[in-house]
C-alpha cells in the first residue's frame, strides 16, 4: 500500500512540475497531490504531548502553511532524492511546525472573541439590533476580506459563508457536513477568523 501511495504522489508531483505555473492542469495536479497528502494518514505529528490545549491549533496552522508552500514551490521537490511524504514531513517537522508555534502562542494572550462580545460596542439605542448589524457587515464585506479568507483548497468554506450559517443558528455538525469537512477543521478555522477580524468587525459596526 505504501509503495502504491508513494508512486501515486510522485506521479502527481511530476505532473504538476511538467505544467507551466498558474495553468489549470498544474492546479488540478496540485489539488490531487494535496488531497493525497492529507488523506495518506502519513503526515507526521511533531512534538506530540507538548503545547497542551493549543497543539491542534499549532498543527493546523503548520499544515495550512505547508500545503501553501507545496503548491507554490512544487518545483523544489526532487523525485530522485526521495518520496513525496519524506519531503513533506521534513518540511512540516523542521520548518512549518516551528514557525507556527509563536503565531499561535502569541494569540493566547488575546481573549477569543465571539460575535456576542460585540454587544459591548453597540450603543443602547442601536437599531437595528446588533445581530442584524453584524449580519450586514459580513454580507457587505466592503474590502472583500471575509470571502477571501477560506479553508485551504475549499474556497466555498470561507469566513463569510461560515458566519452566515452560524448567525442562522446552524450547528458545526450541519456546517461541516455541508462543506464535507471535519467539524474540528471548520470550527477552528472560524475561531481563528474571529480573532483575525475582530477589530475589523468592530470598526464596521461602529461606522454603520
């Protein structure tokens, strides 16, 4: 099984390398390669047991950055020097996991923000209600920030789309099923977006 997987991933990597950058065929090969890597079950997990409570966030951040790097730098992979997963796991372990640690740890001092926390900035006489204002902010997305921020290789699963569904009261189970993703993947991405866009949401709501 490992031999078959190695051959399949190597073929996809070579197929991507043989196509000019930004072409549809290259993108298709890269998408298949990324999916193969994610479903292989052979991605390493650096330093297990450490970073209690935030390990999964660090790992998710590292994997996201790793996949982006692979798509942008597939030509750096040398099929003659080893298997795709060996190349991928060295990058994950020695570079991207280490780079993700400070990104996530620095955020631990920032209180996680939920949409309800925006109540603090709404004036008592605000009308329409805060939920409607937030909904308008997310729908308008004047700088196209919320729609552009999406889960790797899943542009439909962007922050705007997830926020819409949460405001409608949908559960993470329902949302994850709709986008054919894991509940943890969707919810963690959403939490990270709330942290990232909290100031922007407050700014929009205050200006409205």
